[in-house]
């Protein structure tokens, strides 16, 4: 079969890689580079060039099995990283590095509100595990759950909501609207409800290491600078328009954001309802050297830093300390800040615009319906938006689409969290794993 894959983020790259030896695959990418959120920048530092990631940064062995399989199959190396979290604002600064970071402000040793927050962290971990076992949280938002369980404002505003906002690149308010059961299950699955979380890793040399390898393997199957303008289903195939006139394919994998698929496709009412249910937030990522966008006290620095206060008029933001996150060899400070105040212009290296899916109740309900439209008229959907929004979700969704079309995966594929294909009415070859 002739198969088009639209989008070269990790979902599209994974799908094309799995299909390359089985079908005639063409990968379309509107930008001049491959990778989507796997965006590595070379920074000239005082002690030599350094590769810095600005989108996808970390993963772990336990919760990213398909990404691990992909990286291992490509021979891509990784290194251990530090995943410390810090929160600063409203006169309080602390990080998860115990004891120096937790008590970076000595007055926190005798601050009842702060000490109660620490107690609530332990209580939350215990309660969340038990409540997940009871499975009676389906109609509760996270904000309602915290109120129901009587958690203090200090715990909500100095720990849980900031941590969620940092993980999903969104606001505290939107995290509060997140379905409680899905949020708690994510924390549980990622070891964030226990005192011994999994070891996290980062790709050695930046995430472009795997992108470049896949690009080299796919070779002339890849078209960069080829923005698709329409995807139309016709009898026995799909017409893709990308600047060369309509090209006919047997199947198409839409490995792009759901709103992009909606804009390109000749959708029916059910498809429109599904694709429009997932909303996105725009995020400005700035790669810079300005420590003014970090906590004031150096002991309060973490790899992930949430800066802000719900009572303040200023908008909270997140700064990633890239030296710590990627274990960079340079002595020069390097940071990536999302949606922050302006950094010192003389210290700004680059700026990027990203969009991240927002997982409210409507989005999660839509995910459960994906099987009803997968493969309809030869069109399949893939992307991190079908899971929790992370790289593992992108890999898994891309591979699920590829396997449904007879693709091959050289490791034990793990079918998890990403929205189910059950209910698909497409008649296709049986999935093949090699």
C-alpha cells in the first residue's frame, strides 16, 4: 500500500519507521526540520558547544517502554538526570532537595503553614493510592477532590497545582479542572505517590540524536518543507495536497495535533465532534542564560522551577534548569522558561512557540471514542494528544496506527494508556510484530 504520514513529531517518525519495510511510505513535514517537540539547539558556550533541548527532555524506563524500545533499537544513548522540583513565590521558596532545598528559607523550619504542607504531601500520597483502589472518583475534578479531602491551601498552591502546571505546561486553574482520577492515576503510574520514584533519563546529545537517526533511515521517504493543505477521501483512497498537486494514497496517518487534522480533513459530524474536543494552549519557550527567572536563593533551585503566586497579579511561569536536567558539561547557566516575563535581552539565545493539549473532561471523553473513527475512509490518527501528552504517548499512538496497517516493531510493543482502537470499523491486515 501507499501510505502518507502527516507530521514528523515522534508519532509520525515512529509510524513511518514501523511501516518502511512493509509499505511505500511518504512522511510529510511542513517545517524544514523533523522532530516536532524534539527540538535540540546547539549553544556556543564559553567552554565549547552544548546541545540543549527545548521541548521533549526526559523519560524513564518504567513508564516509557515504547520510547525506550525505540531508542534502544536505534542505538541512542542516554544519561541519568535530576528531576528535583522547586516552587517560589509569595515570599516562600523551597525545592524537593532534602534537607537543604526544602529549608532553603530557614524560617520555614518554624513556619506552621509550610510544615503542614509537608505533612499534607505524605497524607496526599497515602490517600491518593487508597482512593484509586476504591475507583469512585469519576465525577470529581482535582480541585473538588482536594477540597473534599481537606487539603490545606499551602499544599494546593505550593506543591500539587504548581507541580501539575509544570508537568503539563499549563496554568494552575486548568490543573484544578483536570479529572481527579486521571491526575492521580498519572502520578501513581509515574511513581510520584511514593518516596522512591523511578530514575529519569535524558537523551545524550539531545533528542535530535534519535530524530536524525530515523531521518537517515527513512531517507528519500521524507519530504520537509511540504506543508499539507488538504486531505480528501475519494473512492478507494485518500488525496493529499502538499504543493505538488493531489497525490493519491491508500491510507493516511494524521500524526499531527487534533486541531490541525480538523483543519485539513474532509470530516463528517462525528469526526468534527471528536477532533474539536481536544483544546490546546500556546506556550512561548525561551532559551536563555538569565538566572533572574529562577528562585532567588540558590539552594531553592530545582530542575523544574515553578515561579508564581495565586494571589499575585503577575502570571506564574516555569523555568527548567537545563544544566541540571540534561547534566550539561558547560559551566555557563542555561535555562528554558515557559510563558515567563522577559529575560535580559542580552542573555536570550532563542525563542520557540509550542502548543500542548489540555486534558479536561471533554478531552478524556473524546479519547475514549477514538476507536469509532480510526481508519474511517483510510484515515488514522496518532499523536501524544491521544494519551497524557507525553513522548511515550506519541510513540505508542504512532506504532498502534502502524501496527494496524501491518507495520513491524523490533521490540515487545506495550499497548497502554493511549486511546483505544476498539470499535474501529476499518478492515485492514492483521497487526504484525517482528
